[in-house]
C-alpha cells in the first residue's frame, strides 16, 4: 500500500497544453507546473501558446507595468 498517492488536479474531459511535451493533452496527465489549462476544447488548448504570446506582448506594452515613472507623475515629487 502506497503511503502517498500521486494526485494531479483536473478532470478527464478538460484539455491542457503540455509545455514539456509541446502538445494538447486530455485530462491531467502532466504536473500542473508543466501545463496551461484547463481549456474547454482541444482547439482552444491548441492555441494556448499563441494566447500567451499575445498576453505577454500586451503586458510588455502596458505603461502600468514599467518601473520607470512617467514624467510629471505625482509619485515622483
């Protein structure tokens, strides 16, 4: 009898994008640290990396995320 059981979060029927295997997988086969999801469909999971790139680009161009204060910012005074 095993003292500790391997437990992964998620349910079969949910779709994930596995970062380690670089493919869409159904159910929680890989550890949470290695996957994006859950997604409602395999197609949605297949676009996970594209969605992440788009979000990263938006964050990189969002002035609220930069450490450099803007000129005239009242917090600089």
